[in-house]
C-alpha cells in the first residue's frame, strides 16, 4: 500500500489525544468488528480477548461469532452449540426469534452468540432471499435491540473473506479493529480490506478504523525480519499514526537498531495464548501474568474511548 493509497483509503481526521484516565474518558455504548480479508492473522484471538478485557472493566459485553469456522466459539468451549443447528442466528434473521434466545454466558464475565455449522447456509439465504436491506440484518435484529440496554459493548468476529456476513458485521458496528500478522501479504490484506469492504460502505455510512493491530509477532525487530517490515510499514505512514496503539508505535528506530527498545512492540506470539485456546479460556483467565495482556487491555481502552489515546 502506497502512502497515497493510505491517505485516500483511511479517514485521517486529526484527533487531540490525551493521557487516558478512566474517570475522565467519556464512554458510550459501542459495537466493534474485528475483521481482515486475510486468514491467519489472529482475528478470533483478538476478538475473544478484547471482549474479555472489556468485561474486566466492569462492562456488559456480547461477543458475536460470525465466522463459519467458529474458532472463537470452539475456543470458548461452545462446541455443542456450534454443531447444534436447531436454533441459530438464522432464526433471529429470518423467523423473528428473540436474539437473546441464541446468546449464552461464557462464565468469563461476557456473553457469546456462537457460530454454527449452518452459518454458510444462513449466508446463502441472506443472498438469495427476499430480504429488506440484507446487509442490515445484524444491525436491525441483534445489535440495535441489545446495544445500550442489555450490553455496553458488542464485539463481532468476522469471516476472513468478503461476504454478506462480513458486510452485516461492518454495517452493524461501523467501528473496526484490523489485525495484521507478519508476512509478505500483510499490507496487501489491509489494502484489500479497505478497498473491498470499507471504501464501498463509506459511500453510504461512516465507518471508523479504531486500531491497526500488529499481531502474532515473534521475530527480532533490530534485524531485517518480517516483523520489522510490518512495523516499519505501519509506522512510516504519518496518516496512520492515530490508528496505531501505543503498544505497536515506534518513534525511535535508532533505539530499535541498538536493541534498547523494551518491551518489543506489537502483540507477541506467546505459548500462553496458544494454550489458553486449548484450555477453552481467554488469556486473562488462563495466565493472568502474561505480559501480552497489556496489549489487549489497551485495545479495550481504545474501544471505550473510540480512538487511540496517547500516553503523555
């Protein structure tokens, strides 16, 4: 993505950021989608742990798993609900079922509307059915009835491909967290997401990118690694700076080259994160001492504030 691409694609309204103070930050109910038109970037991990951290801040939170693969649902132990297709979000979309009838408590202080094996069939029904405003089903049937009254925050885990489900997530939330993982296709995935998803919707509504999140980093950044390449490309665009969380922002590359920058920026690959999934738990509940929790906690602050808040 060239600098001009970024300038044209992401709205870069100047924001005056101040030191985060929970007592002084004006919070409002908000829905957010974790999305990227590229698989393997850790969307579900970020969605689950973002929901958990928001709940840890004493908010009522709902996680909606719109990914037909159901990684977030299975990762929280909702295998039975994923395989049981008798009552799913399709009943809410097409049969007028109460959305709370397909919502479950996770035992981790937030609720989940899990994915199901028939979610791809639900998507086909959205496409072929005579549905009024097919991209507004999630907003009309789930988010609008629940956000504000029942839940303070709603987090959706979106599919890694352009679809009616993905469009529904973006229309329903209008606030996006975009994860990127190191690799040759990292910025290409961001460009695809902006061009194919965000830009078309912006012709009809406001869509705000709250955060660009370098995720699953494991290599050194004082050498020419893919981790460094990703961080360099993100941090080299002046127009993207207010979307980069503090935990991923680099302003002193001399310190990086000298090996003096600590802690390492970005969400780092940790065994605890992988094991937490295997144990069907969010990271906070599996390993409350993991050093990466600070990253998920800042993402929660970003969602609360509706923007990245600079420290100092």
